[in-house]
C-alpha cells in the first residue's frame, strides 16, 4: 500500500501543477485521481489505527504506540527521507539565525565543512544557472512549471544539506564525550568512558560518505575525500547509516577543520580519567595513552 502512495501522490502533485499551469484537464480525470488518492490515504489510516490499537492493548503508551504503528505501515527508507528533509529545513532556519545544534556551554564545536564548501557552492551555482537557462529555453508552460518546481526544490535541498553541516558540527562535550556528525545524515554519540585514544591522522580514503571495514570495525566518515582524526574505542559503538542501516565500529576516522584542537580536547579529557592505562616513558614519567 505504501508503495502505491509513492506512485499516486507524485501523480497527484503533477495534476496540481497542470491545473496551476492552466492545462484543461477533463473533470473525470480529476475526480478519478482524487478518488484513488483519497482511498489510499483512508486505507493507510485504517492500517495505522489497527496497529496503534494493537500496541495500546499490549501496554504501550500513546506516543510509543503511534510510533510503532507508523513504523509498521510506512517503509523505513521513506521515514528516513522525510526526517532528513525536515531536519535540513530546520537547519536552514538555524543557519540564518546563526545558531548551532547540540552545542552547550563548555563544549568544543569542531567544524568540518572546509573541504566541501566550495563543492557545495559549485553545485548550488550550477543548479541556479540550470533553473534560469531552462526557464528561458523551454516554451511549454506545463513542462516549464514542473521543471521549475523540481529545480527550486533541488536548490533548497542543496542549501539545507550545507546548512546542516554548518549548524551540526562535531562536538566534544565538557564531560569528554564525542559526537561525530555529518549534517543531518549522520550522528554518532560516543560516551567519554568508551574513548581509548585519539590522534591526528590525515588520510584520503576512497568510497562514499560512510565507509565501514567490517572485519576491523573501522568507520570512515569522509568529507571532501579525506579524514583527519582517528579515535579508538574500548568497545564497539553502534551507529545508524544515512538511510537507516545500522553498524558498529571500534575505530572512528573523520574529518575536522582543526583536528589538532579536537584531539587536544579529547586528550585533556583522557588525562583526567583514572580508568585509562598510563604509558610509562623511558624517563619513568607516566603518561596516558592517547
């Protein structure tokens, strides 16, 4: 049923665009489309209600029951896309207001947008040029309207993606915890007690945004084709991939624009902990491993 919605709702939006563009759509087509979409929405609502009532009968609270009902009806990928888009639009507001997400007093915010900022603005420029060029070249009002909506949406999403990276930096908490992020797509909180060592390590790995070496449990969070920080963990820590997949890692490598400052803050937190084994140097002075 959810797959049918993914087909008919875009068709409904296309029909709306046609009407706005002044295209004479036969009345039977309009009524048929509205009837199909309404039927699908009502059917989805019935399924959600059934799952909700079943969850409530099992003892779940209303909010938890509603979440379970939505999870049972709406595919995980669709939910993830909607959440990411909502977070991206919220990040645009934060960017304009010059506010950062998840950074409290005493925390160290570590930006990571340096290697990708030029590329993001390049994509934005190309999208704007494409929008203007198509508006001038395409003579058909309907096609022009559809492409205009698509292009404007693309420009907004590019801005939202970059705004998410700017307003959601990596964060080293005052308690020594670490939050590794990439915009609205990736959040990996790591408790201070799980951090065993940290160092500056510049690498240029191949692959997509999130790359995991399964045998070694090494996670690469790549920005602009590089990582600059390596953090070793005392035990596997879970994370959620951008589209909802899950994994664990014992080593996390990611990029920070000022890796030395981030590593220094983590090492300072390690030095204050009593559960980190010291490294005894040849001069007999005990130093914490980091």
